């Protein structure tokens, strides 16, 4: 033998000393005394070479042929323990090669174009580097850190470990305590930032805080009380403007009545606040995080502060958002959540009802704001305005380990279960389905606990802004070398689900939009999952909660795996996507009010987050009354969070809007048209949707009332 063929098809000179070296390592791994006798590995090598020559007799010999023969010779020679060590070594090397090969394939795809699992990640060089590092991290965690049963469940589609590339290094999201951060000042790494003395400075720092914390976390960054927390700086601005005006008048030797001075102060304060809000919106659509890969995934909540400053923040923000970006384009960020509360803004006699009307006018043009309902049965128990949402749907409230507050808390990680597969496997045997569901819930609880055990042992220094500036509650005494468990035990561990509709079809032949019996079963399934989360919280003293999964990444992954495994099943696997969480299938013909009535009962069970939409054919224009009927129907259905969808098409060159189905701008002729749609709670343009979400969007049935 002169040559052998490597796995990459290269031919290299045959070197029998490499066989001896491998056998040496196998003896050493087995721990036997024979390894100290050099003649035994050399004798076995000669036997391997002899058998190879006899077996292949001039044929091409591969690396695998040689390794197979080494195993045979070791076993026939009576070295079973050594053979086992060699087999394990060989398998380890195979795993490493496969992992490297999978990683290289993933990198090759990313280098061509970044994948579209996250529509907020662009196609820049920085985005490619981010996704290459995520691909490497996923590979490492699945092969080296995650227990084999959990890795296998993820790989085969029983569960999906969300944000796997960040698995052991960070947390998901946070409601940032903006008021405290601005009052006390902060340090983003290059020196201390003092408390602002004007509304423009406050708004600029609010954007910087979002950006800084996004670099420590992979999920959303949100302000729960944007209007209340910034109202202080409106009043500071008002005082500043009055001092400036009176000083200028005195310097010029002019006089004016107090009424005229205060009127001008009000006008200047409003203008400054508007400019501050416009700059905040501009910053969040241009200020990149994660080494330039994306803008911060930001959300703000407002609408309930009735103070003059709070009202001004809400009004100017809404008007700036309505104006849009430089050429009239719709802002993608921040996600905007308008809080609704009886006695505050729900009725014409309420002090902030005018702001609710303005919010609806803006939403009729820009899709945002979405609306959260503080009087729902499950939100009202926490007080007048404690509950806040993050744009995609996340809600963080109940806390078994401390105060049930919004500020300073977030989700730690979440894992989604493939509800459709459980329905298919059950074969309409409900006893079997409940058994499978309980087993899967137990497994998801276990998997999240595995991840939590890694997260809780991270150190303060791993989060220079999040923990270093004490954004998380109970993080004040966490030093750089301390573990973060005392803070993150207040966060949530979330189990999500996808495809209730397809699961119901697999179990009963009809989804919950088609049958009252299926609706009753759907509520039983989701309420059961919630009970299991509550039980896990008590058992483990951790905040397990249930999420209506925002299925951007999962919209096609589970479906493809199940179609390959079970075939094309009508109403179940015959589309390229599974329906998001508990939603009625997007293509099903149903009125908006009926859809709201069906989906409403599920919100109270999904305590980690939920959202429902209705789809309109086009922008509702200024038909505020019809729009308001939809929002009020959501409130009456006991929803926590809802929105109205319609296409927003705008020319990027001249700002002309309303270009639905137009290939070119009707004003300037440009084909550079921004087609904005809601994807999983937040906004993006269609060109950033993945193939599955694009197909889902194209099939969305447009509702009437």
C-alpha cells in the first residue's frame, strides 16, 4: 500500500506509524498496562496492515477502511476494552468532523446572504459576522453543553430552544427602569452620564440606554412608563425655557406680561419636546447595536399619565411618529404600546381620551400603536397601570420570589413545544394526547431549568451594563465576580407553543374557528398548559409562565420536519407554516369580531405574553369610529394586547403612500417601494421576511366587521 484516500477525496501517502499512534491512544484511554509495552501496538499494526492487504488487494483504501480494520484486529486479539476506547475515540472524532462540516455549511450560506430568522437583522458585513458567531455558538451548545436528550428533542422538532446561539451567555429581555436611570445617571463604559437638564438630553439618553442594554441581551428592550418617566424632564424644560425667556427680555430691556411669557414658554416647551421625540424615533431607527448588526429591538408604553408633562410626551411622540422618517417612511422602531384604562382614556369624558383618539389616528396610518388593556381580568389585579408589554407580545408580571412589578424584570429564556406533532402522534386518542402533552411540558420545564442553571452562575462582569448599572431588581449588591442568581430569580422562564389550530384539526378534524367543540378543547389544552406552568413555579420556586409563541423562526421549521415525518396531512401539514400560537388560521374566512371573540379567552392563560390581530384590506384612513369599534371589541373580549393590520406601502424616494399592488410609484416612477407589514408583533419590510412568513402573509384573509 502506497496511498490512502482521505475523507475529502485527497490521496496521501500511507503511513503505518499513524495506525500505531491511534492504537497507543486507545490503550492509554483504556488504562491497561499493555500500553506500556511498545511491541503490542506495533504487532497489532502489522496485523492491521496484513489484513488490509489481504482484504483490498490493490483496491483503493480509505481512512474508514483502516479504522474498521483496527477495531476488528483489537477485538480478535482479545483487547475488547481497548477496542471500546478506540470506538469511543473514533465517534468523538466523527462528531467533531460533522460539527465542523455543519458549521462550515452554515457559514457558507450566511456569507452569501444572512438568513431571515430575525427580520430585524440586515445583510451587512456586521450582520454576517453576528450570524456566523451564532451558528458557531449553536453548534457548540448542541454538541458540547446541552444534555443529549434535550439537544435531540430540539434537533428532531419536539421542542425548539429559542435564541439558541445565546443559550449560556445572556438573558432575553428587560423592562428598563428609565426613570431611575435618568434620575441617578449611569455609566455606559467610558464615564458617568449625569442626569439630564433638558427634554432633548433626556430623550437622547433614553435611546442610548436602550442601545447599551441591547448589547448585553439578545431580546427586546422596553420602557414601561415612557410618558411618566419623561414628564419630569418636560417640567425641567419648562423651567429652563422660562429662565431663558425672562433673561433675554431683561437683557434687551423689554417687558411682557406674565400671561404672554407663560404662553410663549408653553409653545417653546412643546416645540422642544416634539423635537426630542422626533430625534428619539430617528435614533432608534439608525442607532445600531451588536457591532452594527441591527437597531435595538425597542418598545415603549405610554398613554395613561394625565400630568401636563406626561400628556405632552404622549402627544408629541404620537405626532412625531405619525410624521414618519425623513421622506415619510414608517418607523420600524420603537414598538409602540398605548395603554388603555377606564377613567383615564377610554371614554370621551376621560382626561386622556383625546390622546386615545390621536393614537388611533396614528395607528390608521402607521400600524402602531398597538393597544394594551389594563382593565382585563388578568391585568387589573396588579393595579391601575403596573402591567406593560413589549412590542412582540412579552408580558412579565407574576413573581413567586418577590415583588410583582414590571420595571427591572424580564424573560430569561423560552422554549416552544410542537403542539401539532402531539396531535398527529395521538391519532385522535385524547387519552394519549394528554399523556404526550404532560410528558412534553415536563420535558420543557426540565430543559428551561437546565438553561437557568447556566444563567444563574454567570457573573456580574458578564453584563457590564445590565448588572453593572443595576437595571435588574435586586442587582444592587452584585459585584463583578458575584453570580447573578439573586437578581434573575425574579425573571421568567417561559414555555411557548405553536399550531393550536393544526393540533385541533389533527385531533378533531376542525380547528377552533370552525367548531365550538374544538374551541372548548383548545381552551382546555391551553389552560392545562398554564396549570402545568403554575405547578412548575411552585415546585422549583421559579417563575414558569406560558407564552403565545411569536413564531417567526418557527413558522416553517416545525412544519417541514413534520411533513417529512408524517406526510402531507390535510389542514395540518399541507401548508408551509403552522399557525401562530392560539390564532385562528390566517387564511380562514371569518369576520373580525368573530375572530376577536374566539381568540379573546386564550389571553388570560398566556401570562407570559399574547397578542391578537385583525387584518384589513387597506389602511382605514380616518375612519376612526370603525377602528375604535375593533379596539373596544378586543377590550370586551378580555384581551390583554391587540392590534389592527393592513398594508403600508410607501415610496422610499418621494414618500408617496398608498401604493398597494403598484410596482412603481405613481408620483415619481421609482420602484424603490417600502412594503411594511407586521411580522410577529413588530414591523418589518416584506423583503426581510423569511419564505415561510412571506407565504403566511400572502394568505392572510382580510376581515370585515
